[in-house]
């Protein structure tokens, strides 16, 4: 142990991690997967826990969706938005859940718990962390904070208790940290940020995209309201006659996919739009690397992993000036920013890049350099570990940034019970 600001700090050797979604696709899952990988690259041990489907009371150990060994425990919180179901189920399962959690925490001598993407079920980790005096870090990623107001009252209560019970709340951008503070002002002394990063050790030479003519405009995102795919379709409709032979390629699935296909028909551009649906994570980079323009039309963002990966692969970028996007893209330097819900402005900037290969190349190269200098996981992991270990040494935000963070509030371990 070493003294830090009158508190104690320790080495975070064993980290228990949980994520609200056990999936392979999506920015949160990519960040979570990279965090686990880089912790282990630095000699730390990551132990993964997810909620098990009810009604079974037992725990199971198996590979998660991306092949990593994980434990699954029953952790009911809010069931079917019914307090009449939720309370008795919580009371029934609580002793079983905490036996599982306590055994795991003690068996592996867990130093810190890190829960990703704010969820009501994290309340189980709050209680376990208090009982065993293990620090709890809650990481928020954007849509979890943005959707808070739309949750049922029981879910909002539990999420607020989770945030209050955490020792530190880590946002993935400065913008999201500020948004989190607006919603949870009572935890102002706990909030910091560590930007998402790119894993630069896994990218090889990328082949061309099959069955798509070159050049093309690309967008990689889920078909949900917040991503603004409807705006991109309207923008493309304004310019498709001026760029004959240039298709729009949309990669991603989601509940609005059918609606967006209908919109493309209504805009008379369906023959120029390629709806690729869900694509394996390993195949997505070829869409970045081969695109003439990469567009992210979001109405809201935390700090987009998609945008980071597109920048790393030298894609000329047009994106909306929302959330943490301006913390990566500086307009007219390494890409172009437009206001959200403005198809005309988006169309004009897409056309500007398509008409100037030299500008596209300059933006792409500058974007890649920005990522390589500031947003690689090999650097960001040190910032995360600094949060875990309760160090206030200037690495609580991006370790590679030359400007000190405006505030660093970190988890202070309370001393683990043996």
C-alpha cells in the first residue's frame, strides 16, 4: 500500500468486470473486450460476471459470446417493470446471488469491481462491494445515460442508487462526464472520464468490400433513432444524382432497419443504397478502409468507437457535432462536423469530400494520426488502471493528452476484507 492524498492506494491485480450486455457487436462490447484484453496484456487478471437467465438459482461457468470464460449468476433487479414481481424475486434470490458473488470475490482476491453500461442489476455489486469493502467503478458509455429519463421509476431508482454507491463513475468522454453530472449532480466528486481507444495490434491488410462498387459512402451503426440513419438517407437523396455510381453502404442491424428501407424507397434511392445488415466484427474495418466518405449522422453519442475505428483506418469523416465526437474530430483539420438533423449540411460536406480526393486523403491521414497519438488502448489502459488503483497523478483522464484533465476523481479502496 502507498499513501495517496491521505488515502490508501493498491495494485489492481484482480479485476471483476461485468457488462449489461453479453454481446459481440457494438461499441460498448468492443470497448469492454479491449479493456479485458489490455488488462491481461499488462499482467492483470480479469474475471467476468454476467446475469444468468432466471429462474435457475445456480451459477454457471462458460464462454461468453466472444469466447471468453465467464461466470453467470442470477441477479434479478427490475422484472417486467413490475414492483410486485421485482421485490419478492430480489428478496428470494439475494442470498443466493451474494453467496455466489462473495465466493468469487474472495476466491480470486478481487481488488476492484468495474461495471459497464449503467444497469439496475449493478445494485448487486454495490451491496457486495460494501459488504466486502472492495471499490466499485461504474463505467458509462452514452446511451445508458441518455436513456435514463425514459426508464421506469423503479429502474431509475436503482440506477441512481448504483451511481451513488459507486466509488468512481467513469465516462468515455468529457461531454458524457458533463451529461452524467447534469443527471446525477450529487456525485460530482466521483465523476471522471477516460476516452475509448483503438486496439492497434489486431489490424492486418484489409481486402476490398465484396459486391460493392467503388467509390462508396459508408455508415456503420445500428438502425435506431439516436443514430440518425434517416437523416443520412435524406442527405444522400440530395446528392445521389451528382455522384452517379457512388452507392451508400449501411452496415448494421436494428429495429428501424425495415423502416429505413421503406424510407429509401420513398426517397427513390433504394437502388443506390446497400443495406448490409449485421456484419461480423472482424469484417467491419474493410468498410472503413475502403470508403470514399465515412458518415456518422448520430443525434447523440458518448464517444463513438465506430468513429475511432474509421479514423484509425484513414477514412475521410463527416459526422455530427454531438457528444464526444468533437473531442476526436476537429472540423476542417481531420474531418468535417455538421449539426445533427440537418440533411442539407450533411449532403454538402459529403459532396465536398467526394469531389476532392486530395482533401479526402488529407483528412484521413490527419484522423489516423490523431488516433495514433491520443486514442490507442495501449495508452488508455493506464488511465483506467490509475482509476482502479486510486491514484491522483494526472492519469485519470487520457494518459496521452498533454493538457491536464479538469478534474480527476478516482476510486479510493476501502481495504478488502480477507
